[in-house]
C-alpha cells in the first residue's frame, strides 16, 4: 500500500460549512440565512458579471497560464511592477506556494492562536513545525510572536486583520515584526484578505513599505471578500521578483480559470461597488454590536466583514439552536473559542432577522 507521510496523517482537516440546500433538506426548513463563511451578501460588481458572461464563451480553451492581463491590472492598481505580482486560485494557493518554497522538516512557521486555520495545515503539509503563540485580548501579540521564533524559523504569517477574531495589529507593531524578520532573515507574510473593511486609524498595509523590505516580505490579497468572487477562487500575492519567479516554477499550470481572470480584472475597475459593500458592512457591524449589547452579548471589535460573539452556552449548542431556526453561523471550537460564534454581516433585512431569533433564544 502507498505509504503516506506521518506528518500528513496527523494534520487536522479544515472543515468548511455544509451546503445550505442539504441543511435545509435535512432540517425541513426553507429560506435559511447563511452568515457563516464571511461571504459578500451584496454579490459582485455588474462589470464583473458582464466579464464573466463574455469569458464563459471561451471556456473550451485553456486560460492564460500566466494570468497576464489580470496581473497587469493588479500591478497598475497596487502601484507595483508586474513582475512582483502572482495570481492564485484564491489567496490560499499563493500562501501555499510561498510556504512550499522555504519549508521542510528542519524549519518552523510562527503565527498566533486564533489565526486562520489553513496556516497550520499548509505548514504541516510541508513537513515543518507550526508554532501558535498566545494572543492578547483576542489579537495577535507582536512581542509573543517574535519571542516564539528561533534560528529555525523560516516564516512568520499574520492575517491582518485576522479571521476569525476581526482584530488587527497596529502598523507600529507590524513594523517591529518586520524589522525583526529582516534582522533574522525570516520571511513575513502579511495576509490582508480583509483590508478593504479596515476603519481604524492606526492600521496601514505593509505594501506601504514593500520597496524597503521586499526581500523579507510577501503580501497576499483576495477577491473573495469585498469583491464577492469567492466562488471563482482568485487572489494574488505581492513579492520580490525572485520569490515570484520561484513560485511560478511550482505553480499549477493554468491555476486561475478563464472566468475568474476576466471577472477579477473587471472587478478592480468598479471601486464604487467596493465602497458600497464596505459602507453596508460597517452599518451591519454597528447594528449587530448595538443590538447584541442590549441582549447582554459581548462582541469583539471587528475590522472585517464579520463579528466574533460570545454566547451564553457552548457555541455548538447555540449553533444548533440557530440552525433549527434557519440561521447558519460558525461555532469557533476549532479556533480555541468554544463559547464564541462568528457571525458574517448580511443585508440589513438578514441582520434584523438574525437578531430577532437570537433575542428569542436568549429569552
């Protein structure tokens, strides 16, 4: 029998939410509200839709293997040379490619508890050790992250702002980590999947210092959240030319499909849509925070398109109660938060319905 590496057999699989239609069939419910996966409740840009309709006509041919036009548009949008951009089947693929470049059994990756679950999976799939440092008030602790590194640390990976807590690391603390990484020849991956939703004043993208630190810095972004294209799986990374060139050597051929490439390119040209999504999201967050506070439920201040809510009982139990009422959220046991649920922001109609049902359950 084919022998599978022991490191792989020890990996805990990432479990996504179940299909909505299957849940409805099983529970005998209709018109459920899914606020479990941080999806965009307002869909996607009409420009992206038009581009998809045109691109599907060419689905019988392979896509451009280098995502040339998408990368060119990303480079223009981000103000970086095209050679510093790589496109991926979601930003997950970009993260995985980068990790495969530098990890083996002798190395480790440092992050934080409550970080995106796939970081650990990717690290261990490469045979490396994953180190999860202690968080502080649900947020990454810069000092703890640096203290968690040693001479075998190859990568520090930080989702900033963070999924699933919605917290962030201020720019001055990110710069402490950046200087530390440069001094110790460590690669810092700044995963900025939720950057469009940032409201706080002491956050700044690491792209602002990319030119100075590009030898030790990779930035990843996605079209899955604010752009609403998660079903197409498309994201990108910004890194120095050498890293990009090496990543292209191991990149899957035709990794970004033809519809995704055209849709994402067009989506960048509709920033008014993004502004509307962000405004609606912020209104939804403020609504939830105020209403849940009235019910005596604590939520964590969020810079993303979801909020983390502490519930009065085991979150799996609370999740099941909501599920039976047609509300799908995400219990957080897998992130070491057994009394919390993650609640994505929906339309205001959806948000009000969710609060109404939570109120009934609390009472």
